[in-house]
């Protein structure tokens, strides 16, 4: 259990059933949700961008090269959290661990990834649909979509 697993939680790179199996085997404290995000991440579907001099097409689900080869994800971390909780039925607490707490711990960032006294207070506030409405960095409100 000392080895941490990284999973691209977009439902394409790693099938949802494998995410569930990995969580049962390792637990959320040993699994990190990652995006493998490309320059197309967060862009409107069917947008074209570039990676390493090659054209990338955001097909609505992933980024692909001109010949259709999978080139990476278009996943954002908030979408990873939504997919985990909505599509893969991971609890909100475990999804937060996978998206924030476990990665911060893996990088030795003990002051991040959790809410506690002395922590940095980098936080996002989500609406009921899991969309980011507020972003705090070091306790300061930087983005307010409310």
C-alpha cells in the first residue's frame, strides 16, 4: 500500500470499473486523480490547438491528433471530481482526497490538500452540480462566480 496510483479519471483513459477496482484495492489515500491535460483542456469541444508542433483536436471527450490517435486528456480537475462522484460513485470525501489531499501529500506539501489550522487555505467552493463558484488561494478569495 505504500505505492501510490495515478489515474486519469476521464472515463476514457481508465475505465470507471478499473477506478473502482483500484480504490477497493488501495483506498483513496493511495490513489491520485490526475488529468493528463493537454492545451485543449477546458476549451470548448471541437476546438483545435497544438502540442509539440502537432495539431490537437478536442473531440468533446479527449484530445486527438489529426489521424485520430489519442493524444491526451481534455480533463480539468473539477471535471475529474465530478466524474468521480457522479459517474464512478466515489464519495465526495474520497474524491477530494484523490484530487487534493493524496497528491499534496505525495509532493510533500503538508500545508495543502486539507482543511486544518496552519494549512495554506487553497480552496474551491463547488455548487450542487460540482462546478467551481469560488476559488481561494492562501485564504484570499480570487475568483467569485456567484
